[in-house]
């Protein structure tokens, strides 16, 4: 659901840019409380993983595809403040290196996919995990949080377009179309999120931010032996670093972007399909960086999509990892003072 240039007037674009800038500033401060020796490297991995999975468009209806937004997934794994920064890094890399998502619409994309989707997804997740505890509840809450975040972001786009879009629309008709197709996309998002969270819970439950402090029968594996956490006891914050999990996760992200991306659906995504059907796709402007070699994930420069994907994973990991480690070091310095 990457919004292109040309869809919004100047007022909405600037307003969304201001909201995005303020939101990122707040999250930079909030992330200091979330980033520790485990979540700092984990956050860089999450950003790279979200970039990779966003390349994997999956079919949701005849001639329509969808892809992961990743806000809820990132929030559950590394915390909501850090999640906004993760998605923002992904959107910046996509916009400036791959001409995916307009530059004048960057504020809109960060506001919708980086802030709004994270807030909605995390709120739904926390609502469920406060009512029910245990690993099953965490996985179920992950599915629901991710599912509802997608149509919520789509409906927020519809409202913004009604307020300041560059083409007249019947808000009821567009809202029904956007909401309907993005519920289907949300099902895919929920499944990907639940499977990912379940996998991390099975291997390293201490690396799931959203599961910290929840009652669950878990086994924490360490060098000095396994620690069994009985049902009804809080999950301890294990002191171990992320260790081998991060390079293994990077390998998975590289595999997805470098190999699986060749099999992604080429059908237009939900926003593109609705824009075509409702007659406002012509408002999209050419991307100002559309001529660079990596644009359209290598299509503009004749670069195989897998190679472009591997470059994207590397750039996202570098930018995100540098940002999160920098925030972590600054927090340490402030604490030591």
C-alpha cells in the first residue's frame, strides 16, 4: 500500500510529513526504553526482514495482490516505538533506492504504515494479551493485531484522500473497496505475523518483546542449562544477547529477498487495483528517482529482482542496525552519566 506521488495535494502532504516527523521524533525517545542488548540488533534484523517480506506479493483476489505492512509484527517483536522506526527505515530505503512509494508522499506512507498501523496492531495485540495469557494467546493476538492493522490503514488512506486527494471520490464506495480488499490482505498479514512470532517464541521466547512478563510455560535455553518457566509465572527477561539468532535471521531475509522474490505475484496491489477501478490511478506521478538502476527492484536497470532484493536487505540492515545501535549507545552514555 505504498502511496505514489501525485495522489495528495500539498496541504495534506505537508501535514502528513509534519505528523510523520513528530511521530518519529517521539519514537526515537521512546525506543530508548525498548532497545537493550537483545532488541538493538534484533531491531535491525526486523527492519531487514520486513523489507524482504514486503517484496513477496501474494495473490488475494483475481488480478490483485497484497504484501506485508509489517507494523504489527515489528511492534510485537521489538516494541511499538522501535517498530515505527523499523518501518520508517524500510520506507526510506524503498523510496530512495527502489522508487517504491512517492517522495512527496513519504510523510503519508510513514503516517499510515509506520505509525497508524503500528498503533492499531499493537493496541489490538495488548487488548487480547491482557485478557488471556500464554503462548497460544500471544500467537492469536499477533494474528488479530496484524489482521486489523491493514484495513485500518487502508480506511485511514481513504479518509485522507477524501480530505485532500487530487481526484474527487465517493468516499463510501472507495472505503468499501479499500476495506474489502485489505481485509483479504490482512488475513495474509495475520498469517505471516503469527507464523513468525510463533517461530521466534519456539526458539528464543526472550526475544519477543510483546511476550515479556506474560505467564507462559516456556523453556529458556542457556549455557548453564535450561530454565523452565511454569504456567502462571512471569517470563523472565533473560540476560543473554541475541547471539546466533540475528545472523540466522539475516540468512532467512536474504533467502526470501534473493530467491523467493522471483515467485512473487506481479498483480497490482490493493491500492493500485482500487485506484484503477475507481478512476484515480491516473493521478499518480512518475517517481523522480524512477530512472535509477534499482528502481522497481531492478527492473529499470535490468538487474535481477533477487540481486536487487539482496542489496535492499543489506542497505536496510546497515541503516537500521546503525540507527538502533546508535540509540542504544546514546542511552548507555546517558545512564552512565
